[in-house]
């Protein structure tokens, strides 16, 4: 598996991943009715941000986007988001994408990385982020409508770089 810069020709493989994740409504606070064009606008970062794909033998197994968490006085803190195809789960794709984002943020001179909305029931992500040095600095209660668990919290997770 290799992680590389996103190219527009990747959207044909990235969109089904994004669509599956947002339609499931379990891990991302994105509108499940978004058409591909809206999802593309939200997912694909403009420079100086970055979007990447993890691919193996020409198949995209996951994607990540990264950039400044906020403009202006908050621009020294990075953020990132990750989506992994069903076929890529449990294979280290998410970890590789997160490590890539952390390395990128370090090279760009960011002081920290912060995730603003990690669904507390997404234990695979929460545990991965903890293993990579993130801590939960707060949880916004009942702020995500999970299709199975009802209203659950969104963690804000942070780590210095």
C-alpha cells in the first residue's frame, strides 16, 4: 500500500468510500443526502491543505484530508479527516493515513493536531488516535445522532506535534 497525493481521476474511487461512510451516518457529521458534487467540494482540500489516497494495486482503500484547523490565530493547529473503504478496514489503512497526516503537519510547521468531531461510539478511531498520542480534551454531549445508539457525544481530540 502507498499513500499519494489525490488526483481528480481518483474521485471515481473516492466517492463510493465517502458515500458509504456518510450514508451509514455512524462516524461523520456529513449530510447523507449530499450528491457527489457537494461531497467533493467538502472532501477535497484546496492548497495549502492536502488530500491523499491510500492505494494498493490501483485500488483506493482510503482517503484523508488535512489542513489548518482554523484560519488566522488558530492556523498553527492542524486537523485531518480519514475515510477507509470497507475492503480496507482492519488492514492498517487508517493508521497509515493518520501517521501520514501527522508527518505532513509536522513538516508544515504546525504545533499540534486537533480532531473536532470524533464520534464517541467510533471506538476503532478513538483507540487508534489514543495509540497515536491523542487525548480527549472534551466531549460535546448528545451532539451526534447515531442511527443505532441515538444521541451520542463528539470528542475533541488533540496532540502536540
